């Protein structure tokens, strides 16, 4: 009986746990619809980046987080290329309250995945014979806070209607 009480106390003292289990590419896509003609034009790119995250619970305390980066680059009116990567990770997370879990899955995990996704996209674009993208860092904490604010505003608007 004493051993059970001691092991329970040891688990309680251990506190929250976070462990990265695996990082992997879930999906990868590249299209250069105007090649080879696009290579003969003056290179004056405009870059549109779309960023998205999603997560799902796996068995036990394991969670998959997927960061999707979609880039469309145009030169003038012509689409030079479209590239997309879904960079995913499996994380062991336990002992967090609901708010901390939400922040961890919505901001902390994507922040860990972003450098991998950025490097994968950069490599993909260079292999397509285009100049490197070199995407700027993203502040996932700020994006998470904006999304919370948007959801609160939408909830207040729904409650007033």
C-alpha cells in the first residue's frame, strides 16, 4: 500500500510532461505550371503565403500537430510556382490544464515545426530551379492570441444576436 502511495506522489511531483516523438513530412506538393516559359521572363516575384495548423489526439497522451505552408509565387500575372508542405510532429503531452494544452498545441508545437517546414519548402523550390524562398520567422504566439481574440469576439457577437 505504501508503494502505491509513493508512486502516486512521485507522479504528482513529476508535473507536466512534453516530449517530441517524431517530426515528418506528411504531404508535399510542387507545381510550376508555366515552365519552361517562366524562366525566360524577368523575375519580379510576388509571394503569397497561407499558413494553417491542425491537431488531433492519438492514443493516450500523444498528439499529432500538422503545420501547412502553402506558397504561391507570381511574376506579373503569371503563376511561377505553387508549393505546399504539411510538416507534422507527434508529441507526448501530459499534465497540462486545458488552456495550457490549447496553447501548446496551437502555438508551441507549430513553432517547433516551422523551421523544418521552411527548410523543406526552400529545398523544394530550389530543386524546381527557382531562387530560394527564405521565409521570415512566424510568431505563432501572436497568431494564437489573435485567433483566441477572434473566437471571443465571434462568441460575443453570437450571444448578442
